[in-house]
C-alpha cells in the first residue's frame, strides 16, 4: 500500500480538522484509494499551547525548514493563511521538489502569478480546491466538470459572514450592527470583521475563480471591492418593496471588451435563485455555453467543509492528477474600470421634504442620461428629512456617479450622502 507523508503548515481550526479527518478515516481512505495518508510533521507557532486529545506532540515543530527540507515528506499542505509567510513557504516547498496544497485564497489572488510561474518552471503541482467555497467543489467543477464549456459569467455569494448578516437584517428587521454582533456570538464573524464585511475576502475568491474560468490574469488590485458596512435596514425594506433582496455578490463576467470583476452589495430579484441562499450558506452560479446555468450550493466555510476540500486535493495528488494555478492567456483581456460598467441602480436620497425636490433631482439625473424606472417617496410632512428612493434603467457607472455627486452637492435639499446600490437582474 502506498504511503503519502504530509507536511502540514498550520494547526488552527482547519489544520486541526484535517488532522482529525486523516486519523478518523484512515481505514476508509486505505480501502477506497489504496493509500495511507500520514501527517508526518506539523508547523506551529507555539509549541507549548494545549491542543486537542489524540494529537501526537512529537510531530510538532516550530521550524518550517524541518518540513520544507525533509526529503521524506511528499506534499506540503499550507493552512497558515496570510500572504507573506505563506508565499515564502510555498515557494520554498516548490524549490525543494515538493508539490503543494493550499486553502489560501489571499495568497493565490495576490501572488498566484508568481507561484504559477515557478510551479510551471519546476514541473510541480499546486492544488487549491479549498481556497474558494469551503466544501463546495467549485474549483474541480470549473476545471474538470465544465471542461467542455466556455464560462463567461460567475455570480457568487462566497462569504457566509455577510450572507448571515444580510439574512438577519431581512428576516428579523435587525440593524447592521446588531446583526454583526449576533454573527460574532455565533462564531460566523471574527472579532475584527473588516476582512469579511468590507468585501476583501470575496474579492480574493472572485479573483481566483475568474483566473481559473477565463484563463486571464486578474490582478487583485483591479477587482472593484465594496462591502456591506453601510447597508441599512431602510435599504433592506425598500428593496423588498420593489421585489428585491440585497446580497453581497462576487461578480465576474467577460466579453470582447474585457473582464468585469467586482464585489458589491447588489439588489437581486426575489425570484432569482441566489435570493434564496440564506444564512451562512454560499452559492456560486456558473454559466457555461454548453450547460447553461449551474448552481453550486453549500457551506462555504468552516473547519470541517474546508478540511474536506483539502482532503479532496490529497486524494487527487495520490492518484497522480495534475493541478496548477492556470497560466494567463497569451491574448490578455483588460479588467474593466468600474466607471465603465453598465447597470441598473437603486438610489436613496435623504432629502428635505419641500416642493420641487423630486423634479430637481430628476432633472439632474436626466442631464446625465439617467432614466428613472420606479419611485418611492414617503408621505410628505413639510420641513422634515425623508428618504426618496429611485430605481433607474441601465446607465453607465460614470454617469450615475457624476449625477449623484452633483445632487449631493445641493446642500439646500440633501441632508446626507446618498446611497447607490447596483441591481443584478
């Protein structure tokens, strides 16, 4: 029976789950795949930290070189997170003749080009199923299951923290801060949730997926990123009145003019399949030219689902399958600037309720080619500040931004910065 010795970098929640999975299902893997997986060495920061029962402490080391330079270790699994140290270890592992498995979407989004180039030069493999979607097999689906397809569109709910917060705001009528605190109590959000709620985590993931699906270099800095921090219960309720819900979407589309890659709060029709994805669940909607739309749905995060995805890569490695972060096409497409996209928009203005406000705002919008499709205006009570909600027809982002900037400058009738949210029909 073949034995595969694993060097594990990191023993946090995912690393611990992987260790337990390898131990608990050892007989299962041997019977099904004819392979004995053994985690031979584990890199940890604190050698004295108390850890879970059943862990062989003799396998722990605080020196990465004891894993990266050990000729008896076949494959390195990187689960430390972050970018700088992870990049250093991954490159060193490749140079030492080892293949790599990583769950690190930030590393791939920001340094994937460099890692891919070195792996290609050395003939090494880099597996990364766990980098996006947790236990959802989206990488394998794009690379293998949809191998006969040209994929031109990806829409994803890829951050469970944000989806949980928006779900609670919609279902329970909570404000953003209360929903965030609830997510933190349940373990869905970190003490510092910025990485999630500001959209950075989702932007890393869509950069990886777009690179894989489009075979194009997607510089992370070019992915437009906007989080949910400023979404209010007002926006949630007004969206419902128009027949929409608000989701944080990761979007990647391509056409002859370039690639549209962005993360944003989005109004989604209530009958859209992604509108039904609630709580901490994730979903990725892929559009293949042969298959049409395919939805992948499940738990996109958490130690057990992510460890399952890492194990999938280990199984593929044991079978001699190849995997590499794809090289970019020799006919590159540029990532579009957000100002060039064409979309419909939800606009919320906080206006002083006085005669002529709507007509003045509509007049300015008209000068920038913004056509109004729907309006909600609260009951008038002269002299008070009220929300004015408009939905637009399709218009370029540059024009909508210019119009809203001009409207916000009208201090005589606008009382706070206006809210602009894109609509994905």
